C-alpha cells in the first residue's frame, strides 16, 4: 500500500486541529473562573470604553484603504514565491514578465504614495 502524496499535509492539518482543540479544552478546564464586571467589560488600551451605537461605530476610510493596500502587496508576494522557485525553467520570458508585473505594482505604489494613501494623519 502506497501513501498518497497528500498524506503528510492531511496529517499536519489533523495534528493542528487536535492541538487547537486540546488547547481550548485544557484552558477551559484548567483556567481560573473568577469573573467580575471589570474582566467582562470591553478593553480599549487602558481607557474607559466609549459607548457605541447599536449598529456599531463608523470607521474612517483610512482603515479600509490600508487594508486594501496590504492585500494588494500581499498578493504581490504570493506571486513572487512560485516565480522564484521556478525561475530556472522560465528563463528570459519569466524574467521579463516578472519585471513587468513588479513595474505595474510599483506604479500603483507610486500612485498611492502621491495621493497620500500612506500618510496616517
């Protein structure tokens, strides 16, 4: 009987799931149970929590822009890893395509920089 090539990955996921469940269960069993009002309140960096409207507070658009920028540059890194692994097989074509890709991302970065998307005022 031969093992599937995915058996180590499935085993790793099973081990991770077991560890997560074991950690949560053991913390629930062995952890302290002394709850009071201060521990159950929301914590906001040591200051008294401000009351929130029923539907939740509004966030400035800067939070969303920063999150979108992070996702864009994170996706760039995701594309760079497979390219770096198979760089020898791709040859000059792969190199030119990656230079074009990085150039496009750099143009987007320069645009965001000029528009003030990276300033946190």
